[in-house]
C-alpha cells in the first residue's frame, strides 16, 4: 500500500505536465492561425487597394481621349491626373515590372503628345499592356494567398 500514494503522485504530476504541454501547443496553434488570418487579410486588402487604384488610373486615362484636340490647359490638367494615378499604381507593393513599365510608356507617350514632341498616341495599345500587367499582379497576390492557405 505504500506504493499507491507515490503512484498517485506520479500520475498527478504527469497529468499536470501533459495539461501544460497541451495548453502551450494550443496557444501556439491559435497564434499561428491568427497570424495566418492577418496575412491573408493583408493580401486581400492589397488586392482591393490595387483594384481601386487601377480603376482610378483607367478613369484618368479615359479622359485622355476627351482632352485630345482641346486647348493645352485641359491636356496638361489631364496629364497631371494620369501621372498621379499612374504613380499611385506603380507605388503599390504588388505592382509588377510589366505593369509599371506599361504605365511609364503611357505617361511618357502622353507627355510627349501634350508637349508637341510626340505623335498622337494609341490609348488602346497602352491600356491593353496595363491591363495585362494588372492581371499578372493580381494573379501573384492570389498565388501568395493560396500558398498561405495550403
């Protein structure tokens, strides 16, 4: 009978250790899930911000065709709007090189056209390049999101 209290003590200590280890593991797993959720939410916010910035850029570009042939003040104002919207998209952390290059080509061509140094620009060609870069950037964000969730 002298072993019974010692055995009960050992079992109690093992149960306490197991409970401690289990609680620590659960805490780490909960922290990991929370961190993962924050990372996914951050990527979702980046994607939404990129969509908004792209929409603003396209709206500014749409005004190019409206201002062509008008007095220089309208063209310079529109150029400023396109440059600003383009820089916002280019500054996005997930904007890829093709997207940035396409925006730069458009803004350079439009600036040359407004200043009288260049030829009239084909907006459709530039928009297609920008759209392709935008889609690739969003696909990269989606790939990063998928990697986190697998």
